[in-house]
C-alpha cells in the first residue's frame, strides 16, 4: 500500500520528521505504529555481546508492548528485529531500498517474516535497489517513528550516530548501552553518553524509558508454573538463563518466556551480560 502525506493512514509521528517523506510504501500491520515504539540501532560490525544485548532488548521491550523499529541491516538491527520475532512481538523495518528488495540478500527470510508478522516501510519505490545515500536518509524515519532511540553499539563513523542525531533533532529521547572504552564498536556510542544521552544498563532501564514499567508483587505470581519455578531458582543467586533453566528443570523455551514475563512484571532484571537477578 502507498501512504501519502496529508492523507489517512500516514503515520502521525512523521509529521515532525526532518523532511517528512511525501510517500511511503508499506507492507504489514500499520496499527503497530500506534504502540509505543523503540528504535534499536547500531553497527553492522557488532560484537557478540552487542548482538546479544540488542536481541534481548528487542525481546523484552516487545513483550512489554512496544514495537521495535530498526533498519534491517546486519548486526544490531537484525538482532533487534529477531528478538521481537522470538516472542511473537511487534517489529517495524524501515528499508533503504524498495520494499520488495532484500538488502543484504541474506536477510530476505527475515524481511519476509517482518512483512508477514510486523511492518515494512520504505520511501523508495518498489524495485529501487540499494544505494549509499538511501541508508543514512532513512534513519530520520526510524528516529521519528520512535519515542526512544537506543544505540547499542556504534563506532565513530557508524550510521547509527546519524539516527541518534535525528532523534535529538526531532525531540525524541536518546539512550545508549555503554560499552568498553577500548573496543572500536563502542567508541561512538560512548561519546553519546559523554554528551548526555540516557544510559541503559539493564532491561528495566529500557522499559522505564518507554513508560512501560508494570511492577507486581511476588504474591501475584501463580503458586506453580514456569514463572514461579524460575523465580524460586533465583533464590540461589543471579545467573544466566541456561543456569537458571537447569536449576528450575525448565526447557530453554519455557525458561526464556518465563524470564521475559518476570522482567515485564518488574520482578527481575537482566544485565547486558545476560545475568538475571531479582530486583
């Protein structure tokens, strides 16, 4: 479908975008843009730690009710989209190509999944191939659609810094996952922190930035079931999910779902190294 500025269906958040696109091609569920939206962006050359953090952020924020917005690039973008899809959550990819062009080609299955289960957007006409200028330009759309932009990893020349600049210019919240001071992939994002960006050191931080924190009492947990078993397993102390699943005798998929629910309820938090702990 084609969305035209000034006509019904055009995303309202784009009206204060820098140079709002006159037209947008869309495939998928436009109602996902009515939810709180979080952009999760970063370098294509992500570290394993960065990809893990982006995927976990995508998963937890999607479980909390947010739509995950990113650009379907390699590295951080793809990890964030996959995190949302892992939990059947909402995700929107803003493309730097025509809506029917897969770039990189290896992401064709991921792009198809987002089109079927989420939302694809592009200001370029169908069949328009990738070219260098289209990717920085689409970043303004990613930032405008989102209440919060979270930069997970970005080198000093990363395109994610362009998204960060657009977020600030368009009056959105900018947040950053801090990284080591001697890793090239985090030098640019750490500079954003120095300049005043909000810091995300846990999943609870990210949920709070979107205003989605919904804490409950432990007494509200069911007396049995995966959530209670995982909670009880944390009695022995913080641990990664694999260790907790072993303690609780839970299959990995049940443990992952239970951990997500406990995070959304505000009972546990996950550090960016993957360790879960009670709050």
